[in-house]
C-alpha cells in the first residue's frame, strides 16, 4: 500500500515533465522539419546503400550510411532542433503558456531536451537499423566482411551519443544567444572546424571526421576483445589517455606549455584507427553533453522571459 | 493578521542597465478584492505581473504571493495564480480540450479532477460548441475565452489578468466583465489595464502606475475623492449661439464652472462644498432659459478618468519631489 502511495506521489510529481514531453514529442512529430528530415535521411540512406551495393563490403558501407549523421548534412538539422525550444519568440510564447504554470524551469528544460533527443535518436535509428540489417544479412556480390554485433551496437551508440551532444550544444547556444538564427550560425562556425580546434588540444580522436573514419574498424571489432579482463586493462589505459588529453586541453587553454606526450602511437599514425576507445569517446562526448545541459539550465534559470 | 494576497517591497526591475521598468515599487493587494492595476502604456504593469509570476527576476526588492517569495522556480507561488496574458498565444494545432488537459497536467491535477473541471470551464466560457475546432481557427474573442478558462484550470485563489478586454467586441467585453464580477466574489483578482471604464465597473481597489512607479494605491472611493471637482457633462441640442449663452449664464452661478465640450456638450464643474443636486438644478433651469433641449446627462462616468489624469499630472509636476 505504501509503495502504491509512493508510486502515485512520484507520478504526480513527474506529471508536468511527462505532459511537456508528450506535448513536445507530438509537436515535433507534426513539424515539417522532422518529417522532411525523416524523408531526406531515408532517401539518402537508400541511395547510399543502393549505390554501393555491389562495391563496398559491409563495414565501409555501414560507415558510409553513418557518415551524414556525423559530418554532413544532418548535423545541421539536429542543431536546429536543439536551438529552437529556448530561443526567440518560442521562449516568449512558452513563458505565457507553460512557465506561468506551476512548472519549474528545470522540469521544462529537461522535458524539452528529452523530447528532442528522443526524436533525433528515433529518426536516426528508424532509418539506420533497418539499413544495417539489410546490408549485413543480404547476400551481396562483395567479399565477406567480419562485422560483429558488438561492433554495430557500439557504433550505433557512439553516433547516437554524438547526436545527443549536438542537440545539447544547440540547447546551450540557444539559451545563451536567444536569437535562433544567430545561434545556428555560431554553431556552424564552431562545429565545422571542430577537427582543427580539437587537434590544437590533442583531442582529434573526438572529431566527427576521425570518428567516421574509425567506424569501419570498430564495426569489425569482436566482442571477445572487450571481455572483462581486457576491459579492465583497457580502461586503465583509457583513463590515463583521457587524463592526458584533458591535461593537454587545459594547459593549451591556459596558455601553458603542454606536458610531453606519453610514448604511445598517435591516433592518426595507426591507419586503421585500431586504438579507437569506446570508453574514451563515451567520456569525451558524455561529459560535454552533461556540461552543456547543466550550463543551459543555469543560463535558462537566470534568464528573463 | 492575514497575509495580503500580494506584497511587493521596493520592487525594482532595470533592463540591461538602461530601462527602468519598475522603480522602487511598494504594493499590497488585500485578499478577496478586485484590484485594478492602471497605467498608461509602458508604465510597467506587465513587468510587475511577470515579476510576480517569476517569469522575470527583480533587479532589487522582493515580491510575495500569499506569503511565498516569487522567483523562477517558485512552483508553489505559481500554483496559486491563474494568469491570463495580453493577447494570449496558444499551440494552434491543439483543440481546446487537449490544451486545457495539458495545462491540468502541468498543474498536477489528477484525471478525476481534471476532466470534469475542463468540461465545466468550457461550458462556463461558452466554448462547448467549439471543442472540435483547432485553436488556430479561433477568433480573438474565443482565444480570450480560452485564455480565461486556462487561467482557471487549477482553480487558483489569485487571478492575474493582463488586459483581459483588449481587442474584444462589446458582447465579449460584457461577458468578460460579468465573469470578473462573478469570480471576484470568491477570489482575489488583479486586472492590469488602461481602459478606465473597465476599472470603474469591476474594481474595488486600485493601483496607478506611472513610469514604473506606483503613484497611488487605495480603494476606488479614495481615488474618486481625490478629484478637485465633481463634473457633469450635459449633452444638448440647439443653436450654437444658445450653447455659448448657456456657458456664460452657467458660469455666473456661484460655485460652478462651465465650458463648451466636444460636440454639443457643456462640461459643468461643481466646486468642493457646493451641493451637486442644487448646482445641477440651477444649470438645468438655465438650459431651458436658453432654448436648448437636453439629450443626456453624464455624471461620474469620467470621475475615475479625471482622477487618474490628475494623478499623472501631479506626478509629472512633482519633478525631483517624486
């Protein structure tokens, strides 16, 4: 009885969040942008698969399908979706309609962010997963490729994480700049040369272009290599590498001379990108996503509507 | 002692170190009254309301609603308020029931409470016949009715309505004013407007804002008592010459100032201490004597307007004294 009461209290507490989430999901689904994107991405995926059907083995073909999500053009759509709910006239309308009700700004922001992330990931998975199934299961006139289930899942996860980060970045810039057009322009100017910026801080491993090149190798990676023992060892190495990258990032940022690099092959020196680390990439995109959402919340909290 | 519905102390809002929207404002709105927040455009009325709702943060000072501090995350404050913005905007793709249901969920109302209340509200605001329509097809009047229903979904004890009669046709305006009168029996209502006629008809308390400052708060009687004169306006029919003669004759009567008004009207000012009925009787005799026929007498309708204009003039004349 007590647990029923607790569940009902939790349900009541989450009611505004769930209501905004549901409303936003419905509005997004009804929006032209999302429908056009769904159509566009389905069409592009179809052409990529059909065009390379007899040429590429499984891994490069899947990588070519994922490339538009990581680099161009879907980055643009994802950013626009992230920017829109908290900037310009939308913010004024929502202030009158929703934020004048007993809803906290955290609840509103989390709900709209969740709705956008859900829609972006849904569109991406709805198109990409069937395409991958067709590519891997069909009997194609190309040489056999050793794409593993683990590889496919980890790559889907990484691209999903990058898309989530882009939505969050759009959210942050949208709350900071208010004008949606300006926010989108700023994001384009920040995101496109991101590879250059990241290489300045020895973080090129995280650039979308590097990730898209690493996808092929990751798709072929078997689950066994990432077993418990290997994982523990790898995680130690990853943590060390990640802390080195962070140290380098902050020393560059502060203008101090970077610490000497550890004697480890550079990311680009191994042409197959075999040292792609799911753990580091997860941290490299997961932490900034978290930071972007928190900063967006703080910025939105201090803002007048 | 019972907390007032609204209390603001030294409330100040400055936009970007440039524009002072609300200037060191003190305000108390007693519980259970219909409070008119009056002021010219740009006086700071809407900003004050948005500060109360926590949509904006005060630069200095504080505001409380039923003893709770207002702020961006003051969910407890907003659960006590039903807000109707000027020209409310709605998600056009929804139908009224869907919209009110969304607001009910935002107010954490369970289905058992929400559903019957929504149908009762739609009936009360006369939108029962429009439940199939999408909101984007609604007229201005229908949008205001929906906005009113939206502000009442959570059945809050305090209603804050920003220019509720703006852009309404006469019948919709009448409906809104009647509704405010009815709701005023059980709730505290704050109406921000610059339409003096509305204030006159529905409010029992009044606050006058000018250039971000609250220059008067009190009852309607207090406001009207501030008038230097009690004015009548006589609507007359006859020759222009006779009208001029009447103005001269009436001005000769002790304690009366008369002047020609717009159209064929005579504005009669009665000095303080002079009996109004006696003064009017004498002026009416003069109307007959000047061969003019009386179409109508307007009295008191402009009292609030005159008092309001007088307040604004006094405030501007005070200069540094303000």
